[in-house]
């Protein structure tokens, strides 16, 4: 009689919910932790995406992201986000096996917000000290909102609209 394979913890249903505050967290480290938790079955919510930090020389970062943004054609893609919450979500997507079923379900568990929606304010919001920009000494960096504004993002009250809709 064949023994049934046991699934490791988190392989089935969602194990829990984690809310991460992205303020002063390095984007790549934040994305890696969020992707890992989503693959383990947790629902991950990232708030204050516009306050996440990208390390590196400012001019090189702007040139790199401008090249990514200019690739392709407007109607054919690839489509690169201008909004901070969508840029953070796309960064997390890059750390998931998104073409496989487990990667698709993990990506569906990830939510990103500009600011903090009113329904989340009452819940416990955690930070990741191991991904903090203060751990890196003398690192040149810029925030995601600065990068998005350079790419053409116009806030125009988007944060207030999202917060009002989520009530």
C-alpha cells in the first residue's frame, strides 16, 4: 500500500495574514521576504509602498528604470507600472515562479497599498528590521515615490481615493 505524500505546512490553504509596513525598507529584501511568505501560504499585505527604498546611485537607478519603462510599444507591452503600489507588487512578482500554479496562487495572496487603508489601521502592522535601510551604512538610495514621479506618476489624490474606497 502506497503511503500518501504529506504536504508541508503552508502548501494547502492560507496559514495566516501578515501586514508589512514598507517605510524605510529596502525594496529587494522586502520583496524577497514577502514572496517567501506568500509561497508558504500566508496572505501578505504591504502598506506604505511609496516609502520603500531602492539602494544605489540615483542617476543609475533612474536610467535603469527609464530603460525598462521605454522597452516595447505602448499597445503591445511589456507594461511597466508607474504607481508605487504596482511597482512594488511587480518587484515581488519577479521573485515568484509566476508561470507555475504555486507561483500564481502565491501572487494572488499579495496586496500592496499606497498609504494605509482604514480597514488595516486597526490590525497589527509589522516591519522587517533585517530589511531596514539603516543597516546599510553610507548607501545612496531613493524612495519608490521619487522613482515613480520620475517615470511620470501623478499622485493627484490617489492615496485619499484608495483609502476612501477601502472603507
